[in-house]
């Protein structure tokens, strides 16, 4: 049997976690990756009294003493619940809901270093709370409204619209992601927004986007350009064509980014900023944000910093 010191909680399709696994392998650390979409292929036996979780996989048995795990890398959204669906059989509903609950209960591993703690992730995923805390720390923030009716929206400004929470939608067998989009006030007024509230912000333009990745006190920043220019709208729509230019932030901004991550009780945060007329505006922070593409595109070895943090 193999006793495990580090856990990677992820999804089998998440190649970002692959970087962490490879780095821990290089360092000779004993780790186990538990992918939430593969749980039904495992045999588990969790002795709560002895703090011992045994997982059997491909005839190998891994021993996890939950009070002796040193570090946990958590790459899963906090809302791991299966909602009721009339089209899903009772058997599948039970299977999904109970395995997700098993996965959530791994949070009882509370003596380990977490990147990030699920409870801290839960708090930090809320966009309006993000804006409040960023403003208190001295960040500039765009003028922001939450609404499901736009009649009260001030006239004469240009706006962008985005979801309050990350919106992943399914169309048959395909998934769709809701990006940030430019929108006119008149369009908002003429739209039926009563179904759900949305975030509307003053449009920042012309702007240059920055992605700032913070791990503890280490900061990795890139400037995002398309043909050496800033990008109007959501740069993620052009992700395959843009350049990620490593850059050094002003010490004051860097310090605020570190404080923001710490304020949320996080070890890791992917922060989006936008510069307009030499002023950097806070856009949002993602506690489970992507960073793997920056390894090759910007030569930022973020995985090393994460493993250093897990080992501390």
C-alpha cells in the first residue's frame, strides 16, 4: 500500500492539474489525483474513527490518513451538486448526488495546506463581494450595477454585460460559455431581463488587459495584446491570437493584488485588471482560474510556485 502526502482534486480532463502532478512527481512526492468524474471507477473505504481513507484503483490501494495529508490542490468549482432532473433516472440521480457529497466531504482534511480552500473559494467566487473588497483595498473599479430591469440605468454611457456567476450552459451534447459583451442602454431596456439578474458595468475603452496570477507572495503578470494593441471587449474571444507579454507591475498594484488574495483567505488567485489612461481598474478575481496556457506562452512556471506553496 502507498501512503499519500498530497492530494490533487480535479477532473480527468483538466490538463492544468497535469502540471502539478508532473512537478510533484519530479520532486519525489507521494500524491494521489482524485478526479470527480472517475469516482465510480474507484473502490473506497473511509474509516472515520481512524482518519483513514483507502482508495483502490487498478488493483493498487492508496492509504490517505486525513489528519496527515500535507497539501491539497483543489481544482474544482465549489458548487459540486447535481440538481434534480426529471430526465435522469433515480439510480443516476442517487449516484451523482452521493458521489458529489463524498467529494465535498474531503474538506474535512483541515490540517493540510490547501490551494485553495473550498470555503475560501466559495466566498471569493462572488463578483460583487470581490468589487467591494477590491475597492476597500484602494483599487479603481468600474461603475457597476446589478439589475433585471434597466430603466434606472444612467443615460449617456456605454456598457458591458456579464453574468453574476460563471455561466456554463448545455445545448444538447454541446457546452456554451457566456462571455462579457458590449451592450447599448437601449438594447438593455428593450430586452426582457426579468428571468435573472445580470451585471452591467461602464465600458472601459480603449483599454489594455492584464492577467495577474498570485500564489502566496509570488506574482506573475502579463499584458494581453492583439497586434501590439489593447483589445476592445472580452479578450478571451481572441485567446488563440493574442500575445501574453510578461510585465512588472507597479509595487503598489502588486502589493494590492497580494493583499486581495490574502483578504479572501486564498493561496492562489487569477486577477483580471484593465488599464485606461494609465489607471489600472480591478475587473475580477478567479480562485480556480486557468493558468496553464501561460507556461508556454509567457514562460511563467506557475506550477513550481504552487508546489512550493503546497510543500511549505
